[in-house]
C-alpha cells in the first residue's frame, strides 16, 4: 500500500514532536529494568565461572570446594548440562556456510576468554561470587588465533569440529563488466581499511531472571533482550519445552544496539535452572563480564578499489572483505550476517553500475561478534567515502564536487543498484547540498585556503553520503538464509469499553520511544488523544508473535503493523458509528475522540459510545455484519526494503601538540521517509552519531597476543562523554516510501554509518599537509601524532594548503 | 563485581587507626574517599581482611595555614580543597589542578590524602605535590615523621609509608609573590585520565626565572622532576627560545613506558609540548591553568 | 561471618536503622534492602555515573561507597526529586527536550545536574559538558541532555527572578 | 609474547652457572619467592608472591626443565596459577656465553599472563613484571658479584641497575620477566 500524503491532517498525531510517554517513570526512578524487578522470595543468584584461556581443552573442573561454600545451592559444569540443554546452532542454509555448535557451558574445549565453564547458584550475588572463585578449572592450552590472518594461515588450528577451516562463511559476486571498467578506467584508488573490535556497552548490562511455576510446568523469563519471541522459541527448542508454557518478557531495557540481539547461553541456563531447582533464578551481568561476553562487533578488513573516469565519474568498485566474527556465530543471525551485509552495503548512495566482491566470515578465539549498530555499513562507508576523497584530491576535484557528480539524483529513481537493492525514493543530492550549506562548506574552504592552522589548531572538514537499509522484511532474511529471524512483526490494537485504546506490539523498546511513536500512529488513525492510547511491548504473553527490535526496523515493521491494525479498528468504528448515526461509514472522520460526518460537527458520536456499542453496553446494536469487540491484529512485512538516506558534514580541530581531536561542528541532513516523531528521530540521529564518534576516536576492544581481553573495564574501554561530543544539527527531509505502510523508513543506524567517514575525512582533511592516509581506526591521539609524523608542533606555522 | 568479605573499623582518632592498622600486619587497608580503592575491591583485585575508614578520625579534614605552610589534612575532600579560599590564596596550583582529578561525584568523595597515598602513576596530585615540594606527614603507632614528596612515591601504588603508617596530612609551602604555576595534561578523551601530565612552579624575579620545579606523571611508575629543563630555565627570561629549549630537554633521561592506553613513543612525543604549554601558561598567568 | 554493623541514616527524608554487612555496597543497600531501584548500576567501578546519589548534599557514586560508612548520613536518590505530583523542573526539562532514551543513566544525570545548577546557575554548553562528563549516556549523544540542562537553568533563573521581583 | 634479549653479569660462566644452581641464593634473588618444593629431577613446584602496593597475588608455579647442557645452556618452561587472580606461563631457552671475565646471558622467552589481573590490571602487570625483573637482575648481579646479600639492597631507583635488558616493548620485557622467575626456579633443579 502506497502511503497517501494527504491522509494526515492538522489534527493528526503522526509527525508531531511530542515528548515521550515513557519518560515520566524513568525520570522518577520508577523504571523497571531487569535488576529492578522485585525478586520473588527464595530467588537464587547465578554467577558464571569464565574461561581464563582463549583456546584450551578443559581437562577438569573441580567444583568440590565451591559446592561446600556458604550459601551455595548448586554448581553445574558443562558436562552436567550437556544433554540437558542442546547446543546453540545458527544453521544458515546458504552456499559457503559452515554451521557450528556452541554448548551453553563449555564441555571439553573453550574458545574465548570469558566463555562460561561452570555456573554457581547461591543465595545472593556476593556469596555466589565468593564460591565462583573456588571453582578450579584445569586447562590444556591450545594455540589461540586472534585475527583473520592467524585464523586462515597454513598452520591455523581448526577451531570447530566438523568444519573444513575457520572460514565459516564466504560468498562472492560480480557484475558482468566490472573487469572491463577497471581495465579502461582513467583512475583507480585503492586501499585496505582495518576497523577495530568494539564492545557494544549498552549502559545496562545484560541480565535475566526465570520464575518457574511447577503446577503447570510453565516458566516466565524476564530478560534484557531485543528479541523476546526468538528467545522464547529458542528455549522451547533447546530445552524441549512446550512453547505455550513459556513466557518471555523484556522489561525496561537499558539500550540494546545489537548487543542484546542474540539468544545467549545465560538465558537458556537460567531457564533450565529455575525448573531444575524449582526456584526463581536470577543472573545479572557485571560490566567486566559484559565486556568479555556480550557480542562485540565491527572488526573488519576492507580491501577496496574504486574506478573513476578523469572527470570524477565513479565507474565501479571491487571489494575483498574479511570479518573477524570471534569464537561462535551469534544466534539467530548467524555467521554470515556481517560479511553479507558488508558486501551488500558498499555501493551506498552512488550511481555505480559495476561491482565485484568477495567476502568471508572467519572464526577466531575472541569474544563472539554480532550485529552491533549498523553492523558492517560504517566501515564499508568509511572505505568508499575515504577513497572518494582521495580520488577527488588526485583528480583535482573538491570532495563535494566528486560526490555531486556521483550521488543519486531524483531523475535516477527508482534505482536498482549493482547488488539488486532498489531505492524507490530518496533525497540523496538534496541532503548533501543542505548539509554542506548549513555547515557553510564554501566559507570553511575559503578560510582554510589561507591556513589550516588557526588558533593553534589544525582544522578540517569531511563529509559522507549515507544510505541505510532499514525495515528488512521476511524476504530479505529468507534470501540470506537467516531462517531463525522471521522478519515480520505484529500488532494487536484494541479499543476497550471506555473508548481508550491499547496496542500490543510484538517488538520491544530499548529507548527508541516505541511507546510514544506507536501510540501516535494509533491515536492518529483512531482520532484519539495521546493519553487515550497505551502501547505495551516486549511480552510474549500478549499480542502477536514477532521478530524484535534491531536493524532500524521498528518504525517500518512494527509501525506498519500498528498502522494496519489501527486502520482496521478505525474502519470498524466507522461502520458501527455509521450504523448508529444512520450515515455512510465512508463519510465519517475520526478526530478528537469522536466520529463525525465530514463537513459537519452536528452528526457525531464519541468513540467511547462506539466502544460501548461494540461491547454490548449500549442500547444500540452492532451492524449485522460485525461481531463484538473493537480490535484487530495485523502482521506486517513491507513490500520492499526501504532505504533511508542522509548526508553528514563534520568539522574538526586537532591539537597538533597532543593529537587530540575535537569535533567542533556536526550537521546531518536526514531522510527517513515519513517522520512519526521528529523529536525521537533527532534523538536517534544524535545518539548514533556520538556512538559512532566514540568508536572513531577512543573506543577499542583490545586483546593481547594470547587472546586475553585487556580493556574489560570502563577505565580502559573509553566511551565518549559529554565533553567529547559536539552539538549536532539535524535537518529533515521526508521522501516517503511507497513500499511501506505509512511511508515510513527506518532510523537508528544511519548516524553511525555517516560519522565514521565524515570524521575520518575531516581529520584527513586537516592533515592533508602531512600527506597521510587514514585507513585504520581508532584515531586516538597516538594515531594522530603518528600520522603527522616527525613534524613537531613548533614547525607548524608554515603549514598551508598544498 | 562484589567485594570479598572484610572487617570494618571506623576509628575516631588517628592513633586508634594506626593501632588497628598495625595489628593487621599489612592485611588491612585504610579507606579514605574510596574512589580508587573501592573499584579494586569490587573487581576483587585486592581482598584485604579489614578496612579502616578514616572519615570519622578527628582532625583529618582540616585546612589551615601555619606560617609559610598550607596544611591539608589527608581526609580533606578534593571538592572542598577546590573551593577553599585558603587553598586558592596559598596554593593556587592545587585549586587549578582539582578539576582534572575527575568529575564532581568523584571529587566530592575523593580525598587529598587518598589520592596521594594510592600513588597511581597517572594521578595528578602527586605531580602537584612534587612540583610544590610538599611534605607528607606520616603517622605510625610510635611516631610521626616527615617524608618529602620526592621520596614519598616509590612506584606503582607504592609509597614510602610503612605498612603500619598512615598519611596524616600534607604540608605545602605557601606561594609567594612572583610564583607562577601551571598544570597541563595530554589525554585520550577530553578531560580523561592523564596519559602524561605536567605540574610546574616557577619563581620569577624581574622577569627572570629564579627557581623552577617541573614535575611529570604518567611517563613511568612515579612522578619525576625534570632537572635538565629546570636547569635550563634558571637565571633566564621566559622568552620563546628559552621555553623551547627547556621543553626540548624535558625528555632527557626518562625511560618512557607503554601501556594499554598509549605507547611510550606517544609519551615521549607529547612531553616537550606539554612542558612548553605549561611554561607559556605560567609565564602569562599567575594562576597557572586557566580552566 | 564478619560482624554486622548497625547504621542509622536518613534516606529521602526518612530515618532508618539497619544492620549491614561491611561489604554491602551502598548501591545494593538502596536497591535491594530499601527497594529504591531508581539508582542503577552500570559499571560498579565508578566510571559510568548511573549509580550517582547525593550523600550529605554532595553527589557521589553509590557503587564506590559501603552502606556501613553511611551511619548518620543523609542520602537522596532520584526517587526524592518528585516523590509525587508533577515532575521537578529539571526532570521536566529532560522530558521536554527528549534528553533520555532508555532512561537507565538518567537518574545519575539528574542528580549531577541538580548539584551543578545550584552551583552554576548560568552555564554555557561547554561548562555543562564538563560538569556532566562523569556520566555515560549511550543513547542520546548528550545533545539533548545539554539542551535540557541549559533550558532548566534558564527556567530556574526565571523562577528566581520572578519570585524576587 | 616472544622476546629475545641478553644481559651481562660480572662473573665467570662457571660462577654464573653455579649461582643459578644455588637454590638458596635463587630463592633469595627471586622477589617474593616463598617456597620451593622438588617433585622430580626435572620438575618442581614453587610459590611466588607478587605484590604491587595493596595488590598481591600468590602464584603456585609448576616448572619443568629440559635440554640441559651444563654450563652452557638449558630450556625451562612452566606455569603459575594465581587462583582467581589469573595465571602466568612461559618458557625460556637460556645460554651462558663467556665474555672475558664476564658472562653474557642470552635468552629467548615466550611468556604470557592471563585472567583477571591481566585483564583489569594490564597496566600494572607490565610495571610489576619490570620491577620484578629489575629486582631479580639486581639481586642476581649482586649475588654473583659476591656483594652483600640481596635483601639488604634497598630498592633505590636512582642507582643504575647493574644489568640491563635490551629489546623491544616494555610489555615484552615484562612478560619475559615472569618467565625469568620460572628460569630462576628451574635453575634450582640443576642442583638436585
């Protein structure tokens, strides 16, 4: 259904910058995050004993002393649980894919530091930690492999039984004429870009609590997850449990960003233990454990070449991509999601007909990786946008000019790119121009011509064009073989007898403002006020089955389902009211809590009255064709993947003495189709930009040569604070999607995709006089001074543009 | 991330505190503000048998000037020192350095003595103490003794305090006319923990440098003075050439160390720039750093 | 088992007496013993700031403090900011400016903001950023937090001058 | 972590070999060495207490010796477990080369540390190991020099250590030094 732009009117709720409904309790300290849930009496606390070795055979696990410790109820090892809980396996039916198993507790072999080898259950967390220190594990060390070269070298140990090698997924693709355009191109730019491992660090670490009801063998698991339905299905499958007796609830969740987008061993073990011990069992991840065990991400090597004509026209791209996916593929997304996504993303916002890629996912003895916010797209974008800048310089063009030449224009749309992704609508060129204008790009360049060094700082500006594949539906996951991700979501919208609406949505919110945005959709369609609508998410006991919240899919898919269900309820309201008022339903409008005849306020009734009729609480009867109740359930799957777009412009200054980078100005011109709530959209963009900025400038998950993670506290894993973050201007464009209900496109990841190249390019721009190339992250002060080489601060006075 | 078990004592006097400390023969720790100690407890990196909380010891939170000396009790909170008029008048370098110690909630609890006695290699206060030539007053079961700041810091988390001694107070020489100060640092993030930090005190007379004390932390396990740079300044005017010369001499004799935050090469690279920056600030600003 | 210590303290205006084991962190005491779960623990080593409370009128990390130390102390947590009725002015500014997303870090930001604005009633963006650097927010990028704090400052100023005239 | 290096001792090859074979001397030279227990001709157990300020960990070490060629060379390897604190392990080939009246000691070390201390205290591990090395080398040098007993040598940093380890990054040296402790322990075996 193509969205109808005229559907909204002044009284509509969609498009308004409304403050959020979820804020009030959170501001009062009344949020209920996983560790805030009142523990039932007798709750036991689990603590996991983590491997200290990156790769080793587990020779023996001695739990005797721990089992005797004060307050300890039970201690389990991998051998105890093998056969009780099936291993986690993301078996993706795709060529080039090798599935591997992950035991929920290591049995005979560990493959990363932090992998759980035993679990201690005690009366409280303090005592459980005391006892966990008493578990002795005897390891026989095996060689560790921490990067993709080690893992694919001739002597590399094979990490998983039943595999040919450590390449768990590989794929390649080429368009017909890619070699021809490279052979005939005037100019080719090429480099290898290495991005570094990141930890997700949602501010609330993971955690879960299971309560077992013996009388009907049922279980409720509260988990800080992005995927309650998938977690439920996994528990059912891996613990052989009747899914109808399982309930998974995501309470208030303190950020996800992909780190809570996997089914984790702890969720399965805690569920198992609650039944086994017939007691509530709770596990809260601490920060060190989080930095060692929550899926990490974005460790890639992109070897990319771009071919250009002399005038700057982009002809084609070639890419070789290696992803270090760590010790185990995550579930449900599997080993191919990063490598596949990396390759698909690369063509970006440009007109480019020819493309070839080879991509691989490689297992190593590091923490498993997963789908960290925007997955591989930021690095793909870093590679192409950096090369675009270098091509511009080498061809004597301005970076803005070369982008103007290649960015998709309205006349190109709809555009199907070299890997078959279709862009129906978008404002690629407009966003670029608006962002450049707002950042006063021309003015900046004019000043810069005189001197890059102003006020003792080096100044630079950088830009990037961004696309974001959002709201991917069932077809995309089927095509990629990711069969454990359904791809659809559902909503059940219900008007209660008091005329107020409740919507159960199959996703769950981790801060994205679903409870407000989806309420706006319901209120908009039903003509209700925001206070009349309640949205409930994250509970498998209510409403339809669904996929979860990740990959910028909330607004498109859950929003679409909510819209569809709301439309059906609105239709029924019209039918009932039409019957009662004796007018044609088609002539009725819903607004301000009433149903009224278009063009007059004389003929109307309140939605509350309609609800009373629907619930047989009114003398008036329902139309014969309608049954009782005022509700509808809709599942939604978009017709095609909607592509959001944006342009980012970053301006930086660099202290030449210390190498410290300051982002002084940041502009994003952003288009996520029809905006439901601009306040929330801006918040998503701000947050994504700063999270990405943090990964460019300071965050780095480091392992030593043997695979020991050595940045497992927030003293060593450096996240941007308010002092590092710039103010950000967000400019909105709205190219509605014809492929989605409501015209919505997704938002949430694009900010990260743009900030890596924009900031890296701005830094490279400031450092042009030093003749350096940026192809590694992070750009810590040590990296900046290394890029500047031997030129000391004292000799900077004479630095001008080349 | 829960500490292991310990006994807790909250003595009312320092004599009681050191008595308990001595009785544990090195297996007890003194708890001052806790901002460095408690993370180590929570990680179970340290597991003392007892904690002796100094917050109720009489007299440890005093700030006073005695003749030519500013006395800060070891339990003076960092935020209290920061806003103290006496401190600002007597030792403006201390006031100027305080914002670098961490964000407010940390400085509200963190203490002067706690930071000095913890002796982290990237802590800012040890640089200030060394640059100002502070005297540490240690109290043991039998006696009190003075330890000059330069002899106080022995290495990572290690001071000249004996296992039964506590840091009772710190005595800073009160600044006189013509003194100039600066505190500058290089960080990975804005206002982060220091990678390298420089604290300096100059005494100027008619534009010439009569005395120079430059202390650096972060380059190795303990604060260092920079004698070559200092020597180069004494007797000279603080002109650009002298400043540059002193800065260039700053790395002399230092064995720079690498860690997870930055390599030795970065520390070597940045130190001269910091010294230069500190000297320029000191030359232009009687109150050192202008934050 | 180590001796438990009796503490008497005031939490959010209420006088309490409890027996605590020495190693019980203040954050756990507030959350599990008093059920004041608005104080969150994001790192337990003093960096993230989510656990920030007010002790005797000054902000502090409750994860770096032991309950046993709090004998005689006056503690305020996020729950005290608007125990009933409308949100406080700072909370309201956070709401209006969309300065929270997941909301986990928010209690710490609120307590530090309150202390900061009491000391610096007319702050610049720069001083707000400096003042809040002891808190990590992973969602908002801090942009709207800074805007909310400045808006709150303006409102507070308005209130003061309004009452004064 | 792999590291090669050399250091020079002011004593003859025979004297150095003997010193490395003097269990009492070695136990005194190894900072924090609390006990040594012989298991077999080529195996022993030892307890080393490593301490940085308030942080301490007790490592129980198992050491094995091989490729003995007195007084020229041997290979040792072993690992120490510090319980919840973590572990250290390593191996080293040690070669004694006469150099006039002095002896050049060449080593190839392969060592690593892991577990909580290594993860949280990476910074401290390096520094500790360096301090440990400095102390061990100073003690050993003093011992073979026939100077006073190591315990009475105050750790005064101003004095130049009588030996110096050449080579790459600090961390490499640091890890090498953990192996040095094991080297020293292994030497103990030679006397039995």
